[in-house]
C-alpha cells in the first residue's frame, strides 16, 4: 500500500511517517523546502511541497500517482507573513482532496482539530472545519480525526506549557480551571494506523482525546513536579488582561501565543473518549501516566528553563547594538569620539566617516537581529566584529583593559552570550 503524508516534517506527521516505515508501508513524504529529514527517510520518496502556494488541483495530480491513501497532517496554530489559515487549512487541502478524487485515491485521513465543529468561533477552528466539510462531500472513503492538544516528544504546545510551569511564577488565565483533554502522540498514531488498516471510522468525524479532562492549573502542577522543580507558584491573571497581553506573543519567538489561542484555551478543549474506544479499541493513556512512563531528564529541565531565554537574549543584544549606534552618533560628544579614534591612529579626515559609518552599521545590526534577518551569518559577523574590536583596542590601548567599568572586558562574555542566543533561536 502506497501512502502519501503531508506535513511529514511536522510534529504529528513525523511520528506518523516513522510508524508507517516501521510497519513497512510504501511512504511518500511531503516536506517543506530546506527542512532536514531523519536518516531513515533517505530511502523513501520525498516531495517538496509548499502548502501556502500549492493550491491548484494540478499541483497534486502527479504527486498522487499510484497513491492509495493520503494523510493530511499539515496545520499551523498561528498565521505568519508567509502562511495563512485560508491557504494552509482550506485552499491547498481542498485542492488536494479534489485531486484525490481524480487520481483514484482510495482513502483520505484528515488530521483536523478538536473544536472544529458547529460551535467553532476562532479562525483556526473555522478554517479546519471548512476543509473537513469539503472532504466530507467527497465520494471516496474518508476519516476526519479531531485531536485535542497532542503531546509527546517534540510537541510545541507542550514545550510552551513546560516552560511556563518552570517559571518562578507561572501565569494562569483567570482561575486556571480551563479544561483540556490532551492525547499522547503514540495514541494518535495508533488510531491513524487503525484508520488505514480497517474500515472503522470510515466517513466519520472522530474526536481524539485523553481518558479524562485536566485543568490548566493541575497540568502545570504535574509538569513542574515532573521536571523536579516542586510545586508551582501561580500568578492568576484576569482573562481580559491575559487577552491584552497575548498581543505581545509575537515577541516570544515561535511560541503559539495569540489572542485567538488564549480564547481557545478559555473555551476549553474536551470531548467524550467513549466513541474512540468503541471504534478503534484504543484506550488513551492519561497525562500523568505518560509523564510517569518517561521521567524527566536534565535536557528536559534545560529546555523548559531556557525556552524564553532565546528571545530575551535576542532583544537584549539587539538593544545593545541599537543603543551603541545611536549613542555614538548622537549621544556622546563627537570631539571625544574623535580623540579616541586619534589614539587608534585614525586621522581627522577619516574620523567622521569611521564614527558615523560604524554607528549606521551598529543600528543596522541591531535591527537585523530584531527581525531575525539571516540570523546565522548575522551572528557570526557580530561575533567577528566584537573579537576584532576587542583585539584592536587591547593591542593599541592596553590600559583600556584596566578601566574600572570594564568597558572592553565586558565584550568577552558578550561573545558566548551571542552564540548561546543563536543556539536557542535555532532550536525553536
């Protein structure tokens, strides 16, 4: 059986592909350009797909040649400049579903989301529901799986919850009584495989949830204990204030924090697990049981406690470059700057050009860091500048190394801090 999986490099898609390969299925993995893939995937067919653009039926027909089953595991929790809910959740999936009918695909499994139902209000859920409704109108066999929050190794949403639980004070929306019913990725994958191998769940929408609801407050308590950090100290933030603060979510790196995700969390995310067990014979593991099965390692604690440090370091370093450039150009007396340059052997002719040219460069580097513009070469260039400047001053004016404020010596910890920021930013 030949199975095409979209969103193969995402959290859910990656686990599905790995399981299908373990079961010796013939897998076609649709991946985003530039994404690295596991070594075990190098012997399978990989197709580069852009779900933000491949929204025509013709984009998919050749890709679906000899494909028996399609699993659509593409999804975004928040929109970005290059990805919208309309494109990623509606236009491209609908083109794919229509192409499946033309290509003779036998079955389509859509990974939707719990809450993409008649009561949906968020753009995320409404867009998921639109694709679900379109798939349900097709004449071939289909199954729509609507999971609650999915957790397990590599889950972004759970990484955010772990990070919040590890803070000195963990913020809660209101009283923290919002109910969610997370399902482990292993259980979701078992259900996907069962959907492929049996007729159970054909032409049906099925909610995928854990065995029982859990409040956000209780989840933070369990996560913090799992991390070995004791009981959490909770900071209860009124809902309206939480909603207002969520507009700042874009400053927290890739964290899925938006007004819409806050509203979805406030609404709750639960369902009856009974139909799931009846159809597939799967009894999902509880959240606490899953934590007990995989005790936290030091790497888990580091990841949780460093989660917010990457963006914080980036903003702090960007501020430093911006402030240096602006102060050099407008704040510090130019005659004193020229005198310092003269000590380095810079003539009066070149001093203004060097001073203001360096100021413009510093401001550019600060802005580029804020915008994460080509961050890898940017960081290496910044580190090179810091090293070169520090070495030049140390050789030409060694007395500066003895300055009581450590103006030059402070550059030394700045280098590893910049490199650490790069590692943390790239891990998002």
